[in-house]
C-alpha cells in the first residue's frame, strides 16, 4: 500500500473520519466494560453522569481541566516547533515548588503583590526546567525526548527530598507534605460558594494569549516555520536556535503555571501526589486539540471529564478506573490516524 | 575506603549483571527498531506489558519458559500496533510511541485489576532460580558475577550475540541496517521497506517484553505498579550511548548497572547516613542524561531514523 495526497478533502472526509475515530473509542470502551463483566451502556452512562451529571460533578471536571489546560498549552506550543517537551510533569512540580518556597510566609506581602510574584516565580521555574534540555538540543544535538522524560524522575525525587527535609511541615504528622500557603498566596474562588478557583480563569486567559501569540505575532509565525522545516526556516533568515529557546521558555513557563495553580488554587500545599500525571496527559490534550490553543481548552475539558467520570463510575461499577487512560490513549492514536487519512488516501500497489 | 570494599565484593558484581539483564533485552529491542529507522517510544509501556503478561501466565500455572514466550508475544502485539501506525501510515513516531506506552500501561493496570480485583498484596510466583555453571562459577568474583545467574541472564547475553551476528553477518541484517540508512536503496533492490521496518519493530518489541518479564520472573518475583520505573527511557539513552551497536550497548548496560548497584550499596554506608537517599536514586537518571551528552557528538545516528517512507515519494 502507499499513501496518496487528497487534493480536496470534502466535508465527509474532514468530519467523518474524526467522528469514526471517536466512535471507535466509544466502542472499545464498551468492549472493556463487557470484559470487566458490566453492562456497557450502563458504564457509559455512569461515566457521563459522573463527569457532568450534577453541579458537583461539573465543578470537579472544571477543576481537573485547569492544570490540563496549562500542560496542554505547554505541549501544544512546544510540539508546534517540533520541540518534544515530554517534561511538563517536572516543570509543573518546579512551578509548584517555587510557589511553596515563596508563599509559605517568606514574603510578608499583600495578595495583590504576592500572587503576581508567585506566578512569575512559577513561570520562571518551569521555564528554567526546560531551558537545560533545550540548550542541550540546540548546542549539542542531544535528543530532548529522553532528557525531558528522565528529568521527570529526577524532579519527583528532588521534591521528595525537600518534602522530607527543609520543606517538611512540622505539623504534618510525619507525612511528606509542605507547610500550607499563607492566605495572601491563595487564589480566590471565581464565585463565592462555588468550588472553582481563579486558576481556571488564568488558564483560559493563557489559552487566549497563546492563540494570539501563535496567530498574530512574528514569533508565532517563526515557531510554525521552524516546526515545519528547520532548514527552510534557517534559509529564510529565521534565527532557529533563538526561536527554539523562546519556545522552550514559553512552554516550560506554562507548565510551571499549572503547578502554581494547583498549589495556590486547589491544594494549598505541596505533596508528592500533586500531579497524577498532568504533564503526560497534557500531551494527549494537545494532540486531540491538533495543537490549537483554543482547542486545548475544549480537549482538556473532555479529557478531564473522562477521568472524573471514570473515577465516579468505578466506585459504582466493577470496572477499574484505568479504563479512562485506555480510552484516552485509544482516542489519541485513532485521532492522529483519522486526521492523517483526511489528507491522504490509501491506494494499493 | 567503602567504595573499594564494594568493588572487590563478588555480590556487587553479581548484582550489577543482574540489574543489567532486563536493560540488555530492552536496549537490544530498541536498537533493532532504531537501526531499521523507527524510534520506539512504546518501550516503557511494552516493558510493563511484558512484566505483567509473563508473571500472570506463570501465576495461572504456565511453565516459566512459556511465561517468557507469553511476555514476548504480548510485547510483539503492541509492537505490531506501533508498526502499523508508524510504518505504512507514517504517523509521527513520537506521538505513536507515547500513545503506545500509555495504552500498554493502562491496559496492563486494567487487566491486573480485572484479573485480581480484591488483591492488595500481589501474589508471588516461583521464579527462575540461579543456575550456576559448573567449574566456571567457581572462578572468584568473575565466576559469581557471570556464571551463577538465572537462565534469563544467560539468555540476555546470548541474545546480544545473536543480534550482533544477525545485524552484521547476514543478508537480513544488512537489509535492516540499510532500511534505517537509505530506504530508497533497499526498495531499489526489490525488498519491501514496509515489511523490513515492521518486522524490526515487532521483533524489537518482543525483546522489550522479555526485558519487562525479567523484572517479574527473575528479580522481584511479583508484579506491582510503577515497577518498570523509567527503565525503558533509560534503554533509549543506552542505545545512543552504545552508538547503535549491540556490543557497545551491552557494555553500556553493564556499566550503567554497575553504577546502579553501587548507589544501592552506598546508601548502606556512612555516606548514606549523611546524604538523603533520593540523591542516590537520582543517579541512574542523571547518569543517563550525562551519557547522552557525552556521546551525542560522536554518535552515528541511523540516517533515516524517524523519517517515514512512502513509496513513490522522493
């Protein structure tokens, strides 16, 4: 077989194939429910109900989507330049770490000053975390996939070390947990009485800013050019190395904000389970959104809904919550296949 | 000096060879894939699948070697999925690989929970035992390190020799290497680029599965979550460190394992009392990054690595 470009993909192709991919994902979910010995339709219903079926469920989904918007944006920005940042997890923890170091009483400032300082610190921390691998890539040609991946493991050990050492909460009953942020360092709720913090608003603002950057600025154009063809970009006079480094700073900074938002908005302190893989899930979020920053918001909501829904479902039915991860991995693989097939058709010979 | 005491103890070298064994299998697997031009980031998840599948088969009553076969088959299955998506369809190898890792890991955890719903302590199996080779295992230090291991460790070394032989001494190996350097020349010879690449990914993934199975069937004798713990990613670094050559990759795995065994032992010394244990645990990962940095200048990357091939396209 070989692939032949489709000159003019019609509506049936551009909409039908992704729909087919989603359908296939749902079919696999139902098959898995059957394997686990439950009624497939009931399981699907429980997932949907658990994700959006009540005010509580909806808020839970929005809260879960917040860090995913940040990490999804981080990945989308980087992948656009073909900078394979798989280290959003480590960058998230670095952001959270700096927020906790500065926000637990070190700076006696009012919220109006303290919150921006913590935000900037988290951005700087996340950015620095990716700067190393980016330099290794541009200067020495070291593959950033492996370096960013391995740094995730280093970072979590580093956080563990600090939480058992200098950052340990003396009132934490021996648990590896940091002190709580002071009140001035906490992100307020968007609406009083509703369990949704301003981290979500911040995430939406970031999505908009990244969209503007990508579509309305020179840097956005340069990032796309570098991603499409580095050599051609260099030939056209684009400073490729600089663009890659800038991309890395933006990407790492966004992931750092995820850590800040989780600590300052939701948890209030740093623990080793602050992120159940938000950095890695950000890759799925970004790919499902086709690396579009506004699409990232939608896909983060979808992905968060699947996780929250599956969690709630697995408490009611005998289907393990890992069905969510299988679903998302399947959706990711089928979707990239479907998107490719909208532009190419398979021919024999 | 405590380091010196460790270096002259036979148990240290035996541990190094044992720690190296799963890495040898998986590194060779990744090496085969990359030699054919396909970066297989599914490795981490495929090792998880292999670890679970082999252990589960033995736990359900299968013979140990059947378990190894099951682990290999499970690895090959996910390898086939990777191959279909990345070779004929030419999808991004980064995205496909990470997707396969996620899919394989999640499927394993799902299967584990479905198969053993109420278990908090994963059951242990009767795993491979040490099989000292007569005479050779009596040699001081070297004998205990190399010739008093489990059969799977011996298989790891044999596999390295076989992979090296096939890659460099057979027409098939020549074709696999050529397809990673210049697929057009291979097609001009009338060979199928698609078949060669898919075959390499499937076989390589099978070896990754066996590497994972080593953990459950020859080291920990049980399966638990997170047990692969980044070993797959380390193997990718080892392929670069080994300059895409089986012999060097084998040496790299042994060297790496020696450092790992060293850090475990140093934790027990007076040094370990002063330094947080996390610093020691970071060493393997930092060492891998360092290895990548050191070797990156000299590495001869397969020219067509990560370049999809579509017939009739130039």
